[in-house]
C-alpha cells in the first residue's frame, strides 16, 4: 500500500502512537479542489490529523473537524471514519503567500488565529460528542495538540507536514500523534518530551523519505506495531444520493428547476464532483416526489 497509517505502542504500553504517510491522499484533495500551495498545506495537515483522529474510533463511528480561524482561507471542514477514509475542503482554495520567517508555507496566516477548532464525533448514539477549543497558533499541529490536552485530557504531541512542488502538486505529506497514557511514569514523560524537542521538523522527516514506522522509531525508539491500514481521500457521494436529496426538496422546487432552466447541476462540496440532470431526468424525479 502507498498511503497508510500505523498504530503502535511504546514504553511498555505507556505511550500510544500513530503515524501516517498521505502524499496521494493529500494530492487527491489538491487536485479535486485546485488548492494553491498554502491552502494545500492547510487542507492536507487538517486531513491527516483528522484521519489519525478517526483511526482512534471503532466500527462505523465517524468524526468531523471544522476549523474557523478567521483567516483568508475561510473554514476548513474534514470528515473521517475509523477505516482510514477521509474527505475535506476549504472555503477559499486559491490562497497562497510567500514563505514565512522559517522558510515554510505560511499556514498560520491563511488559517488565522481568531476562532475555534471544533471536533464532532458520531459514535452511533443519539447525541454526538462535541469538543471545541480556541485556535492557538493556526499552524494546526499545535492546535490539534491543544485540542487533545484540553478537550480530551490526553497529553499529546501532533506533527503534520505537507511539501508542495513548484507546479502546486503535492511532493510529500505525513504526520504523527504521540499520546501519554494515564499513569505514565515521569522518566518516560521526560524521555518522550526531550526526543520530540530534538528531532527535525516533521516536514524534514517526510522530505528525507522516512516511513511511518521510521518516524515513530525516531520519536520513540522501539515500538510495537498494532495495526497498519490504508488511508485515502474517499467521498461517499453518488448520483443516487444526490437524486434522493433533490427529491427531498419537494415537487415545487423540482418543478421550478424544470420551468426556469430545464436542467440542473448539483455539486458535492467535499469532493467537487458534479452531477448533471436533464429536463427529462428532472421530470422523473418530479414524479418520484408523488410517492
């Protein structure tokens, strides 16, 4: 498999870890939404972090992350599930700036820091779990780290990085989540903290071609791999779903489409797929509203 995620343990189960390589996944998002480099980095970082959050779920549970920082990129919305499937979009894909003072894509400027990161978990129960934290840096890795510490009470470190080619395609993308389990001893905490502070930036590790396994080994030393799963940009939208949504609008709405334009086009925000309906097809949908 090309893009994949691993789940692992270290330090006799005191530390839980996830790592992901997602160049094709982020690339698919870039192609579908025609994101410019800074927007690509923001969307890619959000998608990878949300994918790793989704991997912490079970069965058919799902998660939605919304990032609204008040920056020119607008909002970022990402859906993921426990199977490594993710989809997402940004309100304004055509956002790009010069590199920041550290020579990196200026994601914080695009995202903004005046707003919130919201996580909604659909755990198959009547009420969804919702956690919301202020955006603390706009770089997103730090913001997800703050979410874990504040909303889920789990000391964590999140690193996500996206490298973009001169032609705006994605060169490489990857990331990690390191979490301290309850009862972790002080010696282990010190070791993990020092190691995270001394390793190169995640973008450098990705550029050097490290696999998820090698990233975790660099962070934690010896790790026990629990699971390896493919990840991909996947949208469950379909013509049938769009038809059902249009039928739910009611007979009057569909009749207006027929009389005013004689056709209709529907577009999925998440994947940009377009669905066209002729006058005849709208007529068939109109008839179905009567049942």
